[in-house]
């Protein structure tokens, strides 16, 4: 297994396809996707374009759908929810399809949707993702951060580092065996530096500060948790995630 990290969708190589691609958007899309499926959502359908989301979801009865839209950290008008994992409870989400668009995370998924195996990861699901990789043992793995509008993000990088560190610890292999590029090695160093202070790191992160300005500190606390959900959202078909 070789693990490569690309900090943003823009860094993903063209013309190549990994055996497994992993979308990461700790703040907050992939954390929210895992929370929604854990709460019993039937599936998550992702969109880059809000108008396409509204048109497609209109064909579904209102009692069996939830529309989640976020731009710039705030809820999109016309949607039921924004992009908070705390929006999802069994009472609200069970049995419903979540139609979702976000500033960065759904765009990341669109960039890698043609890989034969696509999953999402967050700090909350780190251990489950590591176990998934150990079970399936894909030869090449791309961990792709969502970043913020094309720029690097601390939170996605530390999540990638946590996953890579978990694989190394479980297999007792070395960086030389597992790391596919320099970014993968650097991400583990970031994780080892901050593994006991993940919430503090979220506060330093530029997107964390953006969410704090929108009074979303509760989301930061939730998303900074490690290994609290035993779930791996996986792409069933392009743009459609299930448990």
C-alpha cells in the first residue's frame, strides 16, 4: 500500500487513478456526512451546484429528503440545513436522503468520483478508515484534502496524518514502505505534534477562525474528536454515498 496526500483537489494528478481515493473535509463536510449516516440517513447525494441540488431534490417527497447547503460557512437560502454535523439526529435524519452541497467538500468528492473505490474520512472516523484500508489493502491510496477555495488547510492535513500514522502503527511498516509523497510524511509530523491538542489546532486554522466568527464553536469541538464513529461513508455510484 502506498499513501499519497494531495492538500487540495487542484493538486490531484490528471490522467491517473488510484485504487482508493479518500475525500477529507474535517470542517465540516465529511464530518457531517458521517454524522448523517450514523443518524440513519438513507444516502447522501452530493452536488457542486446549488441549483442542480434544488432541481434534483424537488423530485423527492419533502418528508423523505433533507436539503443541506453551505457557502462561506453559512446555510444557503432554500435549504433545510447548513453544513453542521450537529444538525443530524435520529429523529431528523433517519430514513431520509440528504442532498448536499458545500463550499469545498462536495467539490473534492466530484474531483475523485471516478476512482474505483471512493470513501470519505474525518477525525471522528479515523480508526474506521484505517481499518477499512487494512481490510481492503488497496495498492495506491490518494488522501485528498478539500482545503478552502483551493488553498491548504491544517485540519484536513492533520486528519490525513492521523490516518497514515494509524496504518503505519497497525502494520509496523515504515514511512519508506507506505508514504507515497513528501506531503504524506509531513502530515504525520503535523499529527504527532498536535494529536493531544486537536481542538487547539482547529482554533488556529483559518477555517476554524472563520467558523468561530460565525459562532460555530460547537462544530469545532465535535469535529476535533478522534475515533468516535465506527462508520466509513463509501461511494455507491458517482456522487452518492452510503454507509
